[in-house]
DNA sequence: CTGCTATATGAAACAATATTACAATAGTTG
DNA sequence: CAACTATTGTAATATTGTTTCATATAGCAG
C-alpha cells in the first residue's frame, strides 16, 4: 500500500523516526559502515522532521543538548550520512533531510535490506514545499530514461543528477 | 540547424558573446528592463565563457579591471540578470552562467525577440561537465509533462524546478 | 531647466555556510 | 601490547551572501 509522500502535518512522527533509525542501524551493519554515536545523533537530528535542516541548526540543536561541537564535526557526519545514502542535501537551500524511501516494507516484511536503495547513481527527485518546508522524495526511475535520452543526444556521460521541484504541498494548499 | 550544446573547446567565443550581448540589449529594451552599465559589465563577465562563475570571482575579475566593488553590488546585478532570465544559478556550486538558449535564430532572422524564452516557470535543465566546467542548457519542455505527472499524483502545486545533471561532455570524453 | 520621485549604486559591517591543518583518541589487527 | 587506520577534537580561516544606511543617478512632472 502506497502512502503519500507528504504525511499530514499532525501525524505521529515517532513512527517515522523509529523506523528510520532501525533501518539505518541494520543497513550500516550489513553494509559494513560504522554508524558511530556522533553520526547516529546527527542522523536523529536530521530525521526529526520531514523538513530540511541546516548544518548550523544541527550544531545549535546539539549545543542545546549540551553537546558542543565544531562545525566540522557536523559536516563530517553529514558527509558520511550522505555517502551512505541515509540523507540528502538540498542544493538550493544548503540543507539536509533524511531519505524517506520506503524501507518500511523491508522492515515489516523482514525482507533483506536493499543496500543500494538510494544509491546516488539513480536520479534524485525532490518535491519541496516552500510553505511548510516538507520534502517529498520521489523514486527517480521515471525520469531516468528521459535523462538518458537528453544525455545521449549530446553524447554526455551522466554521473549524477538531482531534480528539485518547488511549490506547495497538499496539506499547505488545504490550509491556505 | 541545431548545433551542439557543448561548443568545441577552441571555438571562437567572441561570436557567442557578441550575439548574447546584442540579444540582452534588445531583450531588455523591449521588456522595459534597464540593463545599466554595471549590470551589463557583470553580464559580460558571466558570459565570458561557457563555464559557471562565482560571485567573488566576478568581483576579483572586476577589481583586476580597476573596478572595485562591494560584494552586494555584484549580487544585486546577478539578481537582476537572473530575474531577467539572462543568467542562471547553479545551485550545487553557487555559481552563475549565461543563458545560451538559441536566440541566434531570432537575431539572424530578424524575428521578434521572444520575451519569455527563458522564463523560470518552465523547468530548467542543465548538463554540467565536471571536467571542463562547461554548461549545456537543455530546453526543459521534455521533462515538463513528467514533472506534471509526478506533481499531480501528489497533488503538489509546482512553482519552479531545476534539474542539474553532472557528468562529462563530449569534448572532454574525447580528450581523456 | 528645476525639482521630485523612484531606482540604482556605494560603503561598511556582519551573517551564514563550509573547509584546512594538525593533534588527540578510539577501534582494529597482528 | 604494538602498529595501524578510522574517527573525533580544536582552532583558525575561507567562501558565500545579507543587512543597513547613505549617496547618486535616471526618469518624469511642472
Ligand atoms: Zn513523520
Ligand atoms: Zn507544505
Ligand atoms: Zn562560446
Ligand atoms: Zn567538458
């Protein structure tokens, strides 16, 4: 059962985070990646909402928790998490959000974790609500052929692509 | 006759710039936009190559010409030029490049200038060579329906979208 | 032309984002 | 344990972009 990319503003987000963290633990373990305490904490901060968060917001956030870090520490964790495909970076706003592609299925069905689920070799497609800040991540498969076509016509060799679509999400349209 | 998005590295770029500046003058005049001396100079700097250039590079560049400006002056000009659709901003690299969509036809055929040629309401699609830095700008029309489809399925109201595709251009593949 | 007004530019300080370089510590392996 | 690699700490610095207020200039009405 397919659920909306944009959860209701008042949904119970604790489910989202617990699933996400559970997935992250399993995924890193199986991929041989070290989700250290710091990296895990940073991921929790990023995953705390469906909005994108800035590096310095995370920094302040951690400071408020009593954990005072230098910017570089946060950036290093963000780099790791991005490499791992657990978070993405919104280029247009210098901010980061947790990858929300449906790992729920894998977890609830006890499927093996798909290691390359969010590999950056497939195109990234994001719907960004400029009202509430929520991000909806779309499976990039549908634009892949189109990108191939464009690239082939120019004999351009594609390594990575990212599509950022800005506008207004359903929830925000309803409450306007 | 359609020419490649990626000109040869050794092409005569003076044609590109003179056409571009001629178009910019006409376009701004007809659109009632004021392409002031400063804005025009900044546009020349941006259009000096098919690569993207950073705001502070432009600043240094102008300083080398004896024109010492504050950052804000450059940013204001860049904002104007972007609003006018004469340049674009690469979000992933905080840099700016001149819009190269074919105005040549209009100029050589004495067609009326199409005022909304590069309106930001249509999707922007860029091919970015990570070797030589050249940008190829693709007519976004082909991905428009796809974006519509994705957005409609989520009842998302699109305002703006930008697709950045990174890889290697033909010229650079040849000389590798 | 003269003064009025809107637009554009100048100048200085500052804010936000990100990186470099090197030291210290923790984890892993033999 | 010793040696090695990966991670984190610390401090300084680089890069990118904005706020604020003052000044200049273009376009226009009288
Ligand atoms: Zn949630
Ligand atoms: Zn919203
Ligand atoms: Zn050229
Ligand atoms: Zn190239």
